[in-house]
C-alpha cells in the first residue's frame, strides 16, 4: 500500500516491547501503571495498551474524558489549576482527582468530598536535563512544598503525587530519590492509600536495570504500605513510531540541504523547544552529508545534519524515528502545512490508514 507522506507510522509490535516490559515490572513490583496522555494520546492503539496498563492520567478535563472513553480502566485526573466546571464534570467519572495546591483542594472540597483525592507534592528535588521541564525549578508552581500543609489536610486525601523526573535513566539516582521521599514523607504516607511517582523514569531504555527498579518499588510499597503508581508517557511508547517524509527539494548554501514535506515546528515541536536533533538512522561513516530541513517558513526549521549512503534526490523517503512522544499531541497547523496522516501497523501485520487530514480540517481549526 502506497501512502501519501507525511505520515506518523505506529508499529504495534514495537509498542509491545515497551508494554511487555511494563507487564514484567507490574508483576515483580506490584506497582500500577497509568499512561500519561499528555505525552501520547493516539487512541487508535489504546485497545492494545489498555491490556497492559491500568488506566490513564491526565492534565485536563478533555484528556481525562479521552482516557475514560477510549482507554477505560482507572482515570487519574490532575491539573495545575481546575476551573469549577471541570471539577463538576470530572467527579462523574474520575477515579482519582489530584490537586496541585492546598488552595484548590479547599476551594473544591465541598464538591468532591468523599472521592479519592490526592495532592501533588514538590519534594524540592528533581532530575531533569532542562530547566524548562524541571518541576523543582526556582519559583516552581507545581505541587505543595510545605509538609505541614499536607499534614493539616491529611483527612481529606488518600494519596500523593510526585513528579520529579525527566528521562531519568539512572536507577541508582532514582533509589536515592525514593529513599529521600520515604524519609521526608514516610509519616504522611503511612496514613494514605497510594503514592504516584509520576513519569520521567526511562525504564524502557536499553540496559536499564529493571530488576533493581522492581525491587526498589516493591520495598517502598511494603515499607510504607501504599499502592505505588507510575505515570509513564515517554517510556510507554519509546521507539514505537516514525514520521515518514519525502524530500521535496535539494538546495545548497555552503552545505547541501534536503527539504522534506514535514516541519519540525508543526510536526515535531518538542524537538524545537528542547533544541534536540531528530533521530534519523544514518551512519557517521557515510559520505553524503545533508542538512535535513522542514518546509515551514521558520528559518530554524531544521531537523539536523546527517550523512547518507547515497546522494539524496527529490522523491526519496526520509524516516524520523521515535516520533510518538510529545509529537502527535503537539502537532499544529502552522503555515497551513498538510497534517501528517496516522498509520498503524497492527500486531497481525495489517497496515491501516487510520486518519488523514484535509483542507477542511485546517479551516475548522479556526474560524
Ligand atoms: C505529572 C506528570 N506525570 C507524568 C508525566 C509523563 O512524563 P514522561 O513522559 O517523561 O514519562 C509528566 C510529564 O511532564 C507529568 O508532568
């Protein structure tokens, strides 16, 4: 089947590699896993994911609703700040409502009293390569800092959520953080049912010490008698999708430049935000070097510089890997560029064109 580029290509078999790892960790640690929809919410593969994961976690009413309708199982709801309308809607179906501050908890307590409530905590420690994504950054608004505030409200809540990692692939560092949290909040945890350690733990990275990770999780939950939740986004979908593109033009300005029919700004925005080159599988020993660039008007719409085996020509395909996390959820209509279609390769090998977009979608995006 020839599919018009650009398109996101999700391979369920590759997704399964991550899901199998999640299944293993669940079995050996008793932790529960909820998918962070902020990272990935392409619901056409939720039937597969929901067989392995315990539910979803969200950042807004719309995400929570999507989790409820398309994924099922547990719906965790968190928001940096809720308006009342969202709370009234969420309380109809959310299994847990997590507040970001004591003030929000108290504003809405009369609306949600008796439900399974939680508070996000800022433990003042973090592991992040970027200040922009550091939940413990200076003046962070993410979570309650003062322990006494939590204690004063302990009877209203059943759990705490900590999210303090970003792509943390170091299990020893994680162990230290868990020990720190256990020591600092242990007396509070003993009065609660659950703790979420958020996302940002890169347990699907090759070589990650999963056995040690399981032990750390199990020991912690036993010591404090709490159910542990993890909220993986990136780790659930690592390496499961590609953005397939076509070279539209080759130009030259001191270097050869291949312009493809996609855009970093419109279709892989996170890479632009974090100034990270796209992953394109090439070999440094190859001879033909090109800057691969997007077709938007942004001067810096550049995916990176890569070496190819043969000279590139118009019509060649360029495949960008690891294109699932924080990409499809952030795609936008900048420059009115065609939106990449969504294609899924099912476990049985069948390739399905799930969704393609047209001019009407661009028009309907605004009015
Ligand atoms: C509260 C919370 N949970 C989970 C995640 C998912 O993180 P990741 O995709 O790095 O696993 C995030 C990411 O920002 C988050 O803020």
